[in-house]
C-alpha cells in the first residue's frame, strides 16, 4: 500500500471506531455478540477463536474447529494492544506501517505480549469510554477485523 492508501484506510478505521459505540455492554450482551460472531464464522467455514473481555474479565471465549492454542495467544496479544492504546489492533498496525515503525520501537512494549495485527476492536460505551475488547484470530488480519466490525454493526442494529 502506498501512503495515500494507508491514510485512506486509517480514516476508514477511525470512522468505524467513532460509529461503533455501545449504549451498554453487559455480560449477557457480550455472550450474545460472541455467539453471533461464532455462528457467522461457522456458517462461512471460517476457523477462528473469539474472545470478548470487559475490564480485564473474560466474558466469552470460543475456539472453532481448525484453530489452535496459537490463536489463543494471538487474541491475548491483539486484545492487549487494543485495550492499552484504545484503538483497534488493525488501526494501530496501519498507523505504525505508515510511520515505518514497529510496536516495540514506537511504544517500547514487548512484542510477545502485544500485537498490532488486525482482529481486536475496542468496546466503547457511550458516556463511559473504553470498557473492553472483542478479538478474533484465525483469518488474515484484514478479515479478522472485518468479521468483528460486521458483527458489531449487526449487533448494534438489532
């Protein structure tokens, strides 16, 4: 991607974060959203691990057929990045790519604990702010991110 394409993608990812805000985010809502992501992935034959957390507590975790323990590590690392920096792990990674820096170089964090690969989306509650993360691992990073965004958008419309 050239600079213009990266900047355009950054604007799109920032718009998603501005749009996709929850009125509330209870355990029940997290479980329902996690189940919806799992069902959509299963119906498409996508092997993904799904992890939803609020304030450090794991509210939902599901590993579909074809995933491995490696996916569990990816969801942890991507989720830590989204929680720490308050942006989707995909947006973080694209901003770093534009700057020509790694996450470790820019923020001095351990790459074994944090990942700026797409798939983790911050949970923002209107009037409250960042309360958690929704993370998917198993697909190419753009597809992990797109699955999360698609399902959040559908969930918020229901």
